[in-house]
C-alpha cells in the first residue's frame, strides 16, 4: 500500500528512474540478495517502506516473525544504503513506537519514556531499532538517513484479510460482507472506546516526498492529521458509507490495544506540510475501490 502510493507520487512529480522490487522478487531479509540489488541498481535515494505489518491479532500472535522480519529488513537495507553510498534514505516507522501511556498527543520526544503496548511490542521494538540505526549511521558516518513515523494508514491496495489487517480495512470488509449477506449485526472487537488517528496513504506519500526533498535533520518526524476518532465513531461512519442497516455489537472480551494514539504533528506542520484528504472523503473513495473488486459473498 505505502510503496505503491510513493511510486504514484513520484510519477506525478515527474520522476522516471524509479527502481522497485516486490517481495516476491527480492527478499529483504536476505542480506546477500539486498547487497546484490544495491550493487546492481545503485539507487541514489531510498524510501524504506517495506515491513511486516498487521493489526492487533497478527501483532500478538506472530510476535517472533514481526520482530525478526522487521529487524532483518531494516538492518539489511540501511547498511547496504551506507555501503553503496546512497545520498539519502527515508525510513518509515510507526506510531506504535510510543509508550502505551504516553501523554497525548504523542510528541517525538516521548520515545523510550515508558513501557510499550504489550500486544504490538515486538513490532514497536523493531521500528525503534530502525530509527536508532538511522541516527547511529548519521552520527558515526554522516549518512543522511532520516526517519518518519506515520499514524494509522488506509488507502488503495490495503490489506483486507480479517486475520491480519488493520481496523479500518477490516471494518470495511465486515460491513460490506454483512450487507451482502443480509446480516442483522456486525461484531466489533473491543469496547469501541479507544481513539485512533487515520491518514490516507496518498497524503503519506506526499509527506515522504516533502521530507526527502527538504528535511535534513537526525530527529525523526511524526506524520499524521492531528485529529482522531473513537473506534465506535469509525465503525458508525463506515456503516453509513457502506449502507449496512443492522446493529453494531461490541465484543469487550477482545483486546482494545492502546487507549489513544494521536500524533503531535506540529513539527511537520511547522516545516510546511499538512494533510489534504479528510477521513470520511478518503473512506468513501477507498470503499468504491474495494466494492468494485470484492469477491462475491455467499448469502
């Protein structure tokens, strides 16, 4: 999702020599393969958007994979970028890096000031390691390796697998399929009370180009809207957009995760970037795409 959005943004900006690889073509966990790629292609600027990602369920169940895979991906790419003299690299992290009970909104200086949310701790630790690797290479070698922390993302090419997707695409699929089947209710994990911030991936891509072009500091930067909603509000919004007329049922036996994750985006606003796609508009656009390609649901 993120990689394809960055490619779209680069093409729209007039760039032509864009080098990409799908995970099926290049396993970034394989150090030898990564080094061969850098040696052959000689990229000058690198957007490191690749990661093993998922929602609460996937993060909590595949803890070893989330830690190992993400550590290997970022270590191999960042070190190869150093060895093959990449001019600039942008590493994308996650809002999961912040302590579970950090003061809201989440400021960049809150990193490592408290305990992480247990359900996604392995993923968060891997992303923190990526930030620190970029900072360490900046300090020791003078490499222009910068980092940005996006909030929760959604958009074209999202993952709609109910076992490992994030909350927004999972809800879109749930409501769509419930409507198609004629169900009278949809079950929502947790209490519905946690608050989350959502950023359209095309806005993230524009922020990435903005930072690659104009930001040259070691300190990582938050990317978000600076606005959040409860999960229950999100569910109600998606219900209305999809046109589902049944009831919402909250399963409080399922985990809520972090109570709130709102980014402080004053730093990137001061630099001159702000999001342009509002949440309801973005969800409507994404649902049109999903509805057009969704498999037929059996009644």
